[in-house]
C-alpha cells in the first residue's frame, strides 16, 4: 500500500505538470476583503498559511503537505485557503490583526474574522487532516439555517446550506434531504445533482442510493476528489452508526461501498473499521490479529496513524495485558518513523510510564529531546514539560 501511494503521488505530480492543475490545496489569490466575501458566499471557513520566504518548515509544507491529494480534497471542500507572506504586501496588514511570532503559523478563521484555531509549526498531511477535521466537526452553522427552515424557507440555497451544515457538524440530515428531494421533478439538474452528493451522508440511506444511480451525471458537474471525499465521509458515518447501534452489518455495507467507489482504499478501510468496532465493543480477544494486519498493511510510514492506534488501544484496553502490550509496541513503532512527531514520543513515554515506570519513560523523553533540540520550539517545550512532570513524580 505504501509503494502504491508513492506511485500514485508520482502520477499526480506528472499529470499536474502536464495539465497545469494541482491535486492539492487550491489557494485563493485575491485580497483579504475578497476572501471574506467569497467565504461568506460559499459558507466556508478561511485557512491561512502565514509564512516567510526564508522559512524551511514552510517550504516543506508547500512541497509535501499542501500538494497532497487527500489534504486537497478536504480543504477544497470545506475551506477557502490562502498563503500570505507575513513580511511583505498583504501580510504586513494581516499580522496587525492576527499576530504571528513563528513560522509557519496556520490560522483557521471564520467569516467574522474570529480565529477558530491557530497552530505553529509544519504539519505532515495526516496531522493537518486531523486538525482540519476536528475544526469542521466543531464549527456548527446549522442553527443559522434551522430558524429559516422552520419558518418555511424551502429554497434550494437554504436547504442545501442547511444539509451541508448539518453534515459538517455531524448532525442528522437525512430527513431534511429526503423531504426536499421528494418535491423535485427533475433530479438531473446541476443543482440537484450537487444536492444529492451532499445529501449522501451515510451509506445506509436513500440519498446514497440516489448518488450511486446518478454518479455518472454527478461526475460531470463535481470534481472527482470531492466525490471521493463524500464517499469516505458517508462510509465513516455508517461505521460510527454500526458502533453506536452495535450493528456490525453496517460495517459490511460501508466496506462494500468503499470497494465499489474507492477500491484502492477498501481493504484498509474495512480493517480499520472492524478494529474500531472490536475495540469499542471491548472484544479484545479479537484484536491481536487485526492490529498486526492493519499496522503492516496500512500504517507503514504513517506515524500519526500509529500514534492514534496506540492511544485507542490504551483507551479501550482496560486491564487487558495483551492490549496494553500491543499499545506499547505500536507507540514505539510510531517513534521509529521518519516523520515521527513529539506527540509520538509523548505517547510512547506515557505508555512506558504505565508499564515500566518513570525511569524508562524519562529515558525515552531524553532521547526525543536529542531530536527536537530548539528550546523555543513547541515540540521541545512539550517534551521538556512532560519529562519534568515524570521526573518529579
């Protein structure tokens, strides 16, 4: 899978050079005032990469994170993105309102110019996706549309934005979507095709059936990366329902949908979903083989994924010694990856503290500080604070 992903990214790079089109984040190049107007018109948050031309980590993100297809699919759907040089032009005014003390600083800003979140330092694709997805889940604009809907507004724009806001916030949208589509005599208009795609919020609903029926027409009006992002979200939502309602059959439905629409990701999706279900149902006797398969097949070269798996194992393991030992092994694997972050070392140290005591945990943090040597960096400060806390226990 890792080799296939590298090959895929090389193909994307070649095609982007031929066609002049990027598969990653599509950055907006207008003024800040124009960005605010466009964000309001499209009901999006604004993502700003506040950078400096001499900044090494900024260059790494520009070269490897922003062009990533998965990053682009998410950000192009939910954010209006900008790159702003903080040392000239628009950046000199921007930093008066949004102070920047280190590069890169990543801002997520709403349409009223309120900072929803900011983060300092370069991010690998997986970490940036996780950060963005958390923001999408928390930023709920559905109440803005709910009042108008209850007052009787059934216009296309209102209902579409209402359904989209419900989906972004993780609230049920199926009934609203079905009620609207039931009033439509022609589902093949560009507007209704886009609506069907947005409404396909879970695999086990009529709207997803409509999406599959009209997918050829939808593909003519919506970019393929957006379609794939919706399929992923629908499948993930169905897995969440499987866990909530203890219905493993829904995992099979979601996995089959992935196989039909994004076959290259289907095996890892199914493996991850089954593992999530087993953990949350505390079916710990089933997880050893699943964990070994998932880590070898799907998480090679993915320190963030390994780190999250170790945390999940620890969270749901309880007193199960086998699961605790697995969590420790996986946390160590995360630290061996080339792009291992300070979070990976923190998790490994925390699990080591629980399993082997503070001396071993402190040693891990000492080794990590040899990698993150800048005392002004967030990574160094995080690891140092954790080391001091462990040392003083």
